[in-house]
C-alpha cells in the first residue's frame, strides 16, 4: 500500500500455493483515509473469486440509537461495527428503518411533525422526502425487490392494516382487512408474496399472502407471540422473533419443509432480525448484556458477535448491497469506537 498523487493505492494478489498460479491480481485506489474501504473491496473480490458470490464487506448496517426520553436517531455503521455515524438529527421518536433496494437511502417513521409519518432519507445528499403522512400510523415500510412499490402499515381507518403504494407515495392499495393488528410486512425476493404479523386469531403470529392480499395462510404455531419476520435474500427461509418461556429469541423457518430452527436461547430478549445481502448472516438486537445492543451471527446461530456498546441500540437492518465509494468514505463516528470494534457506550 502506498500514496501516489494524493491517492492511497493498494494492489492485492491471491496465489494458489501448490501451482504458484495467480488467481487474482487487482489494484485499488482511494482517498488517503480510505484504507478500510480498500481492504473491504479486496475482501469482496476475494469472496467473489473463490465462491462465485458477492461478499458483504462493503455492506452497512443501519439501526436506531436511543438519545433519552424515548427519542432516537438513525445510525449507520460498517458491517463489522466500525465507523458508526449519526445520519439524522430528528430529536424525536423514530421507528422501523429499512434500506431501499439500491442501498442509497433509508426509509423510516418519525414523529418529528407530531404524527408518525413516513420519510425516506437519501444518504448521499442528506435530503429527506415525505412519503406518507396520512392520519394515524404510517410505519413498518418494506420495499419491493424492484424498488417500484412500498408495503407499509396505515391506521387511517382506525385499524392497523397493510397497504402497498408506489415509490413516490401515491396510489395506496389495501391488502389486509381483518380485526386486530396487521403489521411488519416483508417482501419475498421474487416479489410475489409478503410475510407479515397479525393477531387476527388472538395472538401475534406470522402469516404470508400474495401481493394482491389473497391466499393468506398462517406460518407459526406453538407460541403465543411471533413477530418481525423477514425473508432471506435467497427466498428459502424466513427469520423471525418468537417468545418462548418468557424470552424472545430468533428463529428461522424453512419455507420448503415448514421446520422451525431456534438460533438464540434464553440470553436476554433477541429481536429485529435482518439478513446479510448474501443470506449467510443475521444481525439482530439483544439485551443479553443489559440494555439493547446490536449483534451478528451466522445463519445457523453460531459465531455470535457484539457490534455496538451503547445499550440503546435497536432495529438493525442490513443494507441490500455494497455501498458506493463516496458513501463509504463519508462521515466520521459521532462517538469513539470501542476497542472491540463496536460503537462505544454513551456517557
């Protein structure tokens, strides 16, 4: 690695030790403070070369961090917990963040104008766009895979129901119409189905329906509380939070066999699962160390690692793809990073 004409230049090589053959040789350049960015690019190229699948080293994780009095702000950090930065200054209650499919923005609910309205934040420009401000709740956004439509929860008719609307916020279409609460939609990678939470049969359970709102069927049983289901990018599994024996834990439901696998076990409350772009990892919030923080694990529940140390971090969402170089190099942490790699606790 060297500096040339004001740029940091790195050349990476991958050799086959037995044959001596060069498998990968590639040069990268960035601004002088972009050493981590260069390593992430090289790591993703290595994974792609060796496995044929894109890596996650250039992806990011967004989450909400409490600032006191119930108020929260949106934070974005690298996939490994480094370089957290605050991207909102709402001084209000924020809920249910989600990335846009292109990885260039985050959609979330904010009470900053009094009503729980839905906004989209463009991360490059910092511009905030109002998407939905109907009376009552405008929350739990979920983008369709092609980015053309948005599923969300509206309570404008008195009950929380799931709707879809165009990306710009127009032409809302009601999908559910049942007693009780309907919330937390998540699109299948094919764009043909939506999984969601409903207590229409007495307790919150996970259901799936066609994008038309038809063909509703229940997916979870054997618990009195299941919520926050999210579809794997591969489309074969759904991660969710389920309460058993007084604790919320992360489970994965195999959509083909219907078998349910428990990934966390009675280590505080574990909620808000979100898949990595390659479907190999899950990020989630947990109170296992006291207040809520962000953790990551492999898709089988192994290798759990803590990413933040604020005891106020919730609602993590993993970006769907690598961020751009301009985005990756923007901003600095609002708080010093913990030496273990995560966001430090505020004092």
